[in-house]
C-alpha cells in the first residue's frame, strides 16, 4: 500500500470516528469531548508521521499494519466508553425525573426503565421495557409514572419485561373514589382503550361517584400499594346487558404514548394478604 493511500485511509477513519464522537457527546460538555479527541487523534498523528519517515529509519509495512489494528481496537474501546457514558447520563436523567416518587414513598424500591418496544398486535397498548429479573423485577410488579399507576409486569426475562397496561381487560386493580370512597375494580375495556381510557366496574348501584373525582388504588390484595392515582372520572355509565353502573376513567398521562416508566419492585405491605392467608391455613391445619 502506498504511503499516500495509507495516510488517506488513516485520515478518513479518523474523520469518521470524530464525527461519531462529536454527535454522541455534544450534550456532555467540552471537557469530555476534548479528552476523547486528544485520545483518538494522538495515535493517528503518530502513525501518520511514521508513514512519511525515511524507510531506513521508520517502521516497516508489517509494523504499521499491526499498529493500525491496535489503533482500531483503541477506537472501538473509546467509542464504547462514549456509549456507556451516554447510557449513564440518560439513566441519571430518568432517576432525577422520578426522584419525587422515592422521596414521597421511602419504602418503595424501584427500577427506572425505558420502553424499548410496543407490540403492534396488542390492542391494549402493552409494551416491553429494558429491565428484567436481574434488576429485581418480578411478575405482577406495579408499573407507574409520575402521575400514577399505568399497568403491571406480566412477563419477565433476565434483561427485559413485558407490561400489560390498565387499558387491558387483564388488568384488575382494586380502586376507589377518593372523595366518596366508593370502591370497585379498575380494568380495561375494548370499548374505551383506543381513547386511552378504562373503567371502574363492580361498583355499588347507589354509588356517589361524579365526573372529575380522582380514583386511587385501595392496596387490597398486597399487589399494588394503596393510594396510587389511576385516573380521573370522565362519566358514569351503565351496562347495556344488565344496567349495572360503571365509571369511565382517564389517566392523567396518555398510556399509549409514554416512553419511560418506573417499576415498583418492593413496598411496605407487599404480599401481606397472601402471607396472612398462608398463616391462616397453617393455623387451621
């Protein structure tokens, strides 16, 4: 390979690397970019200089090729450091965004997660997040955002989890009207999911629920913490089959378009109902 061709290859590679680094670290500030720039440029400058040295005192073609391979490895490592930095920066931003949740509920253990995929075949807007069992996430863990509960973990792998939303009929959450204390089951419905709404069913015929009332979790069952907001009452309606009443609930954020969530992996009172049941069975035995 001619010296000029070799130098051209080096400079082209350098240029591409610097563009990538600049794009990824633009928001990180001047210092980190300067450090990475220097780290990348220095070895390439040295190699470029070596190419034009006198053959009798410079490096051989084989030595330059070996050094070139080493430089490529160094560049790969530097780019990975940039990517890792970007991931940490994003994670910290999410933690700051949801800091109030931990501040208000010190008993919560949480995992902040990004939504990485939405299932186009899921009519109820389920999605997959980038956290799994290695992050202490378990099946049925509550999934929330700043404005309240939006669903639960329905499947778990090591690195990802599937979330079923409150828009799905599979969701069955004990909930009540904060003002009237009328209780029922928050669950999804095919009639309302495309509007980003769900229902509060199994409520009393003489309920006092009104439009604008806030609905929260009861905590009954030990699956969801008590007091999580699930939404606001839009209207009271009646089943066309048996005229039983139900309330239409709208979350404060659109479940269909959110991009990140918090999974509550533990909280005070988690599973207490199941534990009490097991104790009762032992006592009876």
